[in-house]
C-alpha cells in the first residue's frame, strides 16, 4: 500500500531554513509526480510545490524563490528546502501523490516560524 512519511519540521526563527523530507513506499516512486502541500491553523490545505517524474518543478507564488523541491528516485525520497522562512509559512506540511486516481497523504510535519 502507498505510504508517505514526512520528517524535518520544527520551530525556527524568521529568516532561518529547514529541510523537509518525505519517504515513499508502495508504488513506483520514480514514475509519479510528487507534491508538497501545507495547512495553516484555521485555513484550507494549499498546494506548495510539485516535482514531476522528469524533475520539472513548479511552485506557489508565495514560496517561489525561497523553497526548492527535489527528489532522489534511488532512495524514494522527496525534499523541500525552505529558506528565508516567514511566520506565514507556519503550517503542517504534507507530501502527496496521486496514484490510480486517489490522492494519498502523509501524516504531516509541523513547521513553526516565530521569533
């Protein structure tokens, strides 16, 4: 079965960096587009970034230029390098894959940005 497990969240000050990781199993990771989403308290879950199976990346305007999505197909891993973090980046971050018409989610990792 599809499993996604995120890690790497934490509490940082504005301007600092974090690197999130997502390990995937249960499907042919290299063949699928992967996404990061986030959900802030009291808000809808929002898309953050996508990396497709060829490595092409796209970003939400709110994170463009600060976040970098990447993948390591040999390790079934996806990453989100987050630089210049802002308080408004505070959220639970989820990795996700659309597999046979169903969207799968990890359990999420909390990122808190506060001085």
